[in-house]
């Protein structure tokens, strides 16, 4: 989201200019209007994997009364065992989206329950809880997301290569020729976003060969998180139809820039008055005292936040990585903030909003937003001050200068980040409790098992390095 943002209707969904259905009767009418034959009743697990049941529109009444039943243990990391009772996905009618790239299909996001109670392991339920706390305080967050991805192809040996064989430039960012070669895919995604009412406003070739970003307007947190999930699913589907593979993996290529999922945050009151905007800001960034307090909260919890916003082993191949072929990694190395400077974790590009660049393509958007709310509001509650914006050249600092400035580095691995998350009481409270303890403990245990599985693998690098070294 590098350009100026224009607010769209946070409740806009389905067809352009149409309000989402507000009742089952309205939903039935909308399904008929849009020619919908089937519905995906969808939710995501801890990892952000979209899980769904395909429900005929003729059974929509039953879906709305009974929900869609799932064996939660089989669905993924949802805090269930094989012996657990069914997870019932309760449709949120307001999330209705016709899938224009798949005529006859609609998607409705669901809030999982178990035995009639909201399921505390469900990422969408966790975000809802945080939003209720904000609403009780008379506050509302607005969130925009910049989703980056690669278009690749699988080789016979299982390796991947950039899908466009001509996309080999040393500095491919914004290359009009590379955009033109992927014109069919990019314009298809754009048209479908606009058919959904998302207001696509920019599409570009990013910093790495084969990497793209397609932007849509910001909205309330739940709507934006839903759209990130649907966007990923749509891009996967359209790329597959074109014989390609889309990947949001943080670092699919060693020598190329990785995929971010930068988020732009702004806090508002119920009267639609921005609480982050202040044209009298003596620091010159147009931010209010509350805005700086929110920034300070994000910085104070940065190392713990990383476990949620950069949640895979691969994330740390991107984070604070050495410069790739294009010359810059574009990922933060330290917990700092600045003005319109993309080397910081937090960038304030315009008055009244902050961009968090400490989020990558593998992040679960519901958990990432929930954790940021908890961290930022802790800064507001404690009236923290982040100090003045950093003007350091972060890409040229020596170890001695880093120590002298007392900079907080990003965790070097997921295991380090998980240690910080486990010890952070604010994020522990923010992500909520389950019947078996804090959700943070479940998240940490799940991700530590992922780290152990990765560490157990013998990699080609190890073979090349050690096979004949001794």
C-alpha cells in the first residue's frame, strides 16, 4: 500500500455497491441473484489453512440453522483430538462473497463453535474477542494489507523456478515488460477483486523475479482478514488454471527478496474520527499522542509479536536476511520506527496510520491482527512513548553501533521468537484462554513441533557442506 489510501465501505461484500445479506431470507435472495449453486462454508486453522465444506445452495436453510460439522482434529491445528466432539462452523452471513472466478460458487466465512460455545482455538474467534474489547472502549481499528506472492512452476526434480522464463532481470521491480507478460493473470485477479467490491487500486511487479503485489482498499479488521484468506485462495486457483503455482511462502528462493504481508493500522472512534491523526505533531509525522503510544506498544512487544507475524521456520530466512540479488531485503532487522523509510519495522508513510513491516506471507491474518491490537493497546494503556523517529541508516550499522544505540534485533529463528512469545503476558492475555490453558501455550507447542520436524531434516546444504569436509 504505497499510494494514498481511500476508505471503502468496511461492510462492502459480494457484488459491487451491494450491502451484504442481513438475514437468511436476504441470503436466499442474494444466492438466486448471483446464480450461486454451491457455498464454501469456510474457516482457517492456526496455520491459516482454509478449511471448507461444499454446501449446495438448496441446503442453505439447514446450513444457517445447524452450521457445518467438521472433525476438528482432521481439519488441522484447531485444539482438538480424535475423540473431541464435532467442530461446528457457524456461518457469518455478513462475510458472503460470490466467487466470480468460479461461477456458481460463493464463500461464507464461519466462526467455529463446539457444543454451542465459540471455540477459543479458532483464529477468527480470537480476533472477534479483541475487536469486542475495542468496541467496548468506543474504538475501532481499520486495517489494510499488502499481499505479496510469487508465480512459479515445479520442475521434474521437485524444485521450483520462476513461472516466467524471461523474468531474469537483476532489478525487476516495477518492470513494465514483466507486468505485460503476466498481464492475463494480473488483470484476471484485478477484475475479480473489483467484482467482489474490494476496489483494487494497484498491481505491480515486486522486487524479486516472479513476485507480484495486488492491492485492495482497507476496511475493518475482520473484513480485511477475510479478504486476505479469500485473496490467497483466489490467486492459488487462478494461477493453477494457468498452469502455474502461486506461493505466499516467506522465502522461496535463497537469492531473491521474500514475501511480506505488510499491514497498515489506524485507530478511530465511533464517530469516524481518526485518533492517530494530528497535524500539530512536533515530530513532523502527523501522528497523535495515542498513535505514538500504539507504535510504542508494537515496538515493546516486537520480539514476541514476531512469533505470530512471522510464524514459520522459513520466515527467518527472510527476516533480517542479507541483501538478495536486487540489492535490498526490504525486511526489518530491528524494532525501530521512522517516517517514510522502508528499512524500519514500523513506517509512518502518511499522517494518521502506521505500517507494520514485521509480517510475512505465512502469517495467519486473524492472529496477526489480534496480536497487534493487544500489543498496540498495551502501549496506549501504559502511555508509552517510543521516542523520536529513528534516522539511522539501518543497513549500514556496525555491531558496535548497534550496541551503542541499544537496538532490539529481530529474533534469529522461530524458536527464539517462540521463547519471547511464551514469556509475554500481554500477548498471552490478548490471544485468550482455552479450556486447557492459554492459547499461547498451544500455539507455542504447535510451532515448536514444527521447528523440531524441520531440524530433523538433512538438507542439500548440509550434504554439500559436510559430506567430504572431514
